[in-house]
């Protein structure tokens, strides 16, 4: 590929990314402006996206996830907590969840999983926590500064075993979609 072709491709991708960001920003603004009736008319996939956008907008003013969670009603807190947990585990596993800032939801996750009806996920999480003596209220042992420390944490606990079992379960997104539909007036 010639130099000019690569430059042309670069600017084409840059334009596409800009268009995507603009469309997402507009879609988020629409979701934030919707009332319960309008949200109810959305498909489950759209409602799920709307709920994520709405929860993110509630957290934006806060520089601290914990304070942001405290400002939410119970349905918002449950949805946000499980969504963070699910995103982290699907992106990098349970260890990633414990080392990242979203771990502030760790003490809530068991209860939240039960509230959305994800009982197998709850059982898996609770069993892992209990078997490994992890205190979800104090995860300071998972504070890391370097990749090597992350690798060490992965060796200390059977995270791969948890992750493999988690990936075999029904996706949490399906439970969150139902939860969003059932609690639409609170989201």
C-alpha cells in the first residue's frame, strides 16, 4: 500500500470514528430525555443501552464511584453494579474486576446478582469468595501498580477456574435486560 493510500485510509477511519462518536452522543442524549413510556417502547437491546447511558450520566458528576453509587436508588445501584461486574469479568476476568476501581461494588455483587435472578452467578461468586477467604469489603490486597503484580494475583487465586465457569453461564446481560424492563420506572 502506498504512502498516500495509507494517509487516505487513516483519514477515512478518523472520519468514521468521529461519526460514530457523534451518533453515540446523540443517541445518549435521546435516551436521557426519554420518559418511562418512551423507554417502555424500546426493544430490550435498546432499553439495555438506554439504561447504561442513564446510569453513566448519574455517575458522571462524581469523581468517586462509591459516592456515585450512594446517590443512586436501589434499582440503579443494582443495575450499575452488575453491569460493571459483568463488563470487567468479560473483559479481563474476575481478577481484573478486583484490581480495577469498579471493585467498590464487590460487597454488593452477591445481593445484586440475587436481585436480578442470576442465582447461578451468585452461587459461583459466593463460593469463590468463601473458598478463597476474600473480604469484599477490603480488597486493598488487590491494589497493584504494575502488570507483574496483576500476574501474581492471577497465580495466587484460581481466577481462571472462576472465569471459565462464569463464561459457561447464561450471560448476565440477559438478566440485566429483564431487570431493566421490570424496573423501568426507577431507571
